[in-house]
């Protein structure tokens, strides 16, 4: 089943709706998991599975076999780890992963109408706007507060995901990813 423009934007809309509707419930889930000492391991396993999925996708789906590509992926992983070490709250680490995935979905949706640096710029711009709206909505909720720090975390996750896409574009035989 090929990905069409309409399906791609449908995935983006559904994922953004999931992010925005989960804003109210996320602190409760985080509190529940942290009381059981499971939040850190949940996020750690989520990152580990995401990394394994990326390697699987690069090797089996994109058929990238060059060691340099995996070296660059490792470098991006080290940057991700460094960014996570700077984050104080564990839930911020989950937002980092969530906005990285959002970038991939937005990139796939814009791929039908743009290419090159315009495609990357549009995807980063839209993800940045969605991050601002996300924090604005958090400021309106009684159990959340908006912070510029979170916006920067979300935007930096988009840039890191753009780096992963750039590695995939460089080392894949054809230009389009996925």
C-alpha cells in the first residue's frame, strides 16, 4: 500500500491530535510510572527500541550498507544521549523522542510537494510551530506549565531527526527516503 500525500498528512494530523489530547494526561501517567520506579526504564527502553528500529530501517528497508552511514547514526545517537543528559525531567526525554518522530512524519508529508533544502526547512518550520502551539496549550492547562526550555527541546529533536534524514538521503541510492 503506497504512501500518498493525503495519507501522509492524515498520519501527521492523527499524531498531532494524539500529542495534543495527551497533554492533560501525560503528568498523571508520568507520576504513576515514577511512583513505581518504572518511568526511567520505560523511557530507556523506548529509546533503545527506537534506535534498533532505525538501524533495522536503514539496513533492511533502505538497504544502506556503508559503514560511514552507521558511524554518522552513532554520532547522532551520541548527540541525542548528550542532549538527554542535559534534560532535568524525565518526561522531557519523552517529548524529545515524540518530536523527532513528528519531524519524520512531517518530512514524509512535505516530500510530495518539495525537495532539497526547502523540504527540510518547511518540515522544521512546521514542527517548530507545532512545538510553540504545544507549549501554548500546556500554559492553558491547570496541571501543566509552558516553558521555553521545552520548545527548544522539541525543536532540537526536529534538527536531530533532520540529521538522520540527511544521512539516509546521502547514503541511499535514490534521493527520496521511504
